[in-house]
């Protein structure tokens, strides 16, 4: 039997109707094609993933963890969501306020850190991780960098870039400085694309408005 569920206020009443606890409208329509599956230690909580992670990291904030970064709509909690426990590190109490840690109420294994748009999932829970096939050597879930490395308990001697903060923030070595420049470039390109799309949308709205006014004049 699952452990008694603690009092945990839910600041997001819509939680059960959106990813990762429910499918997005797009995936309800087009289907959710699972590429990977996984479960907590006791098997009470099961989940599926329909795409590779956007990135993976070794995070040295408490507790130290290997985490895969996913868009929340790429992750679907299939079973056990009624027994999930939520913990807000910011408020230091059991409650569902994003960001928060999500764990199985039965075996207490941490499933993910859930943010507002992304989820940091624990790759060790994914079926077949590290075995032969697409997940040999951890496949696309292999960590690319360390973040919050200044709080590490023991030094890690590897060649991965190390950041004092999040990826791209406070680079601590040459590899991190190079990655930080790439991150800055990608963020700039993303912002430029966003601004361009906004300008095109404004032009389309203006053209439509002008067309409507011309129709009224006729």
C-alpha cells in the first residue's frame, strides 16, 4: 500500500488536465508515439517519452543528480499519478507549486524536477538505460555538461564543461566558455526568430484590417 498521502496544497488546479499528467490537445489528436518507457523503483509510477531530450546534465544542486531535460508535452505519466508526492524546495514543504520535485509516494524515488515548461527527468528510471541498442552508453541521455558545479561535494575529473550556475552561466573552464558562447548565439537566433514571427504576424493583422476597411468602403 502507498504511504499515507501528506497534505500538499495544489496551487495549479489544472495540473491533471495538462502535460505530463495528461496529453496535450495536439497529441490527443495525433497520438502519443512512445519512444522510451520507464518506471519508479517499485513500478507504481510508469511513464513514457515520445522524443529525445533537448539536453542532459549533471546537476550539483542538492541533491546531486543526472537529469534529462524534456519539454513537458514529450512526457506522459501513465500510472501512479494519484500517489505522487510533491515538494517545493522554495517553500520547504509538501505542495504542488512550480518548480517542484515529484516522487513516488510508495518507494519515494524521485521521478523528476517539474518546471513551468520543462521537466528534468531521472534517466536511471528509463527502461534499458545503458544497455545494448539505442541507449548503449546512455544514448541521447548522456550528460553534456555540469551545472551549479560550485556547490559540488567532490571534484569531478572529466572533460565536460562546468558552470557555476545554469548552462551558459558562470563558465568555470575553457570548455564551458566555448559552450557559453554557443548558448548565447542560439539564444540570440531564437530571439531574432521570435521577433521576426511577431513582425510577420503584425503585418498579417494589418493587411487583414486594411482589407476589411476596403470592403466596408465598397
